[in-house]
C-alpha cells in the first residue's frame, strides 16, 4: 500500500465508506489542507443553494456530497503533514494513541504511526460524511453546526499547541494532550473524531498487517 487512494480501497474492502464518492486531487504544498476534507455539496449545487430563499434553504437536501483527498503517496503526505500541517498531525497522533494504545505494543505502533495518523485523518472525514447522513443531508443543519464549531472557544486548540513545548517525553506529551484536546474539540469536529477513534479501534485488528 503506497498511496492515500490505496488506503481508501483497503477501508472499502472492510465495508467502510463503500457508498462515498471520493475525489482524488493532484495537489501539493499549502493546498493539501483544502484538499483533505469532506464537502457536503458540489460547487455547482452550492451555487444553487446560495440563490435559494431562507425557507427553501432549510429544507434543501444535498445530492452531491463527497470526500476530497490528495492524490499523493503516503510517504510524501506524511512529510508534508509534519512540515506544513502540524496541528492536524498532532491532533491525529492523539487520536491514534487514544484508539490503539491498549491494543498494540508501543514499538509496533511507532513503526506504523505515520500511516495510522493518515488513516485516522481519512476516518475523520468519513465521520463527517456519516454525521451528514444522520441529518438527512440537510445542508442548512450542517452549516449551523459548522458555525458553532468555528466559535472563539476553538482558539483554545491553538493555545494548547504551545503547551507542547513544555512537555518532555513523548508519552507524557501525548497522554497530556489526549486528555485536554479531546475535551476541547466541539460540535461536528468532536463527532468526527469520535467516529475515527471508534472505527480505528474496531478495524485495526483486521488491517494491521496491511498497514
Ligand atoms: Zn473535521
């Protein structure tokens, strides 16, 4: 398994994300952040939505949700993550720790860590898709939840990253963040993280040899 696309295929063989439309984009650099996301509507459908009146918006159901992922090797993506998207890297390192620290010995986990972090990121986006399906693909509901998430309270996440500098061993660092970070994540991000954790826990025994 060498690419993000192949990782998605692996998940599909285990019954995860089978019905999801994935768009793989050739991308690099700072655009990686924008190209690793769940999109509740296509650009075209989004334009239609914008023109609707408030009443119609509230009942509008998306037919075009998809997950956008970079068409890149796992190795290159891991390098980019550490260099450019460190907040995301750290968040998912914590989620991997929460999911698997009881199921694997530390050495094995360390060897696969980069790949598991990317897997957790993919599962997080699938979590958004699952969440969207639960609200019947109602775009208005999703937007409301998103707005809640981007509230000033979330600035705390940036502050927490600064704490990292004061921590010493990797174990203490991760454990400490695992506790705090998890409590700070709110709304749709918390739900997607919870999906990533529970799914990673469940599927890891089945896919560990392929990771
Ligand atoms: Zn998210």
